[in-house]
């Protein structure tokens, strides 16, 4: 079973610098809605394996990227393509909405 990649301050550039869509879930251990979203993010990692990169960035452990993108509330999901933000979702949403957003970038 695929699992979302762990995205950190140090590997962020390398992971998002691709022509595949990259979904990054900004989350924290203490955030209830973030925890509800975790299984959905892991399912997306499986669903889009080989087609898109699905990852999670813990805002407490990785303050640089959280600050760089002005993450104020979590969960926040950013979708990148070629290193640029192409879509954004704040708050927990149903899986089908995230599937639509990633599929649009394929």
C-alpha cells in the first residue's frame, strides 16, 4: 500500500520540481481535521501512484515551507505543477473534490 510522502523543508524543492502534479497536505499532529484527512491523503497516494506525487508536510516540524506559502490554517492543501501553485484547498474536504483537483492537473 502506498503512503503519502513525507515532505520536509529540506526535500520540498526536489519533490515539487516535477511536471507531475504534486499535492501537499500541510498538517499538524494536534489538528483534528488534519487527522481525519490522513487516510484520504494516503488513498490518493495509492490512486495516483506513478501519475502524481501526494505528500504531507507537518507545519510544526517544517516551519520554513509553511511560512513560505503563508499557511495560516490547517489543513491546507496546495497543488503544484512545475514548482508553481496551481490549486489550493483550505480545510478538510471529501476525497472526490481532491481527486477532481489532481485529475485536472494531469
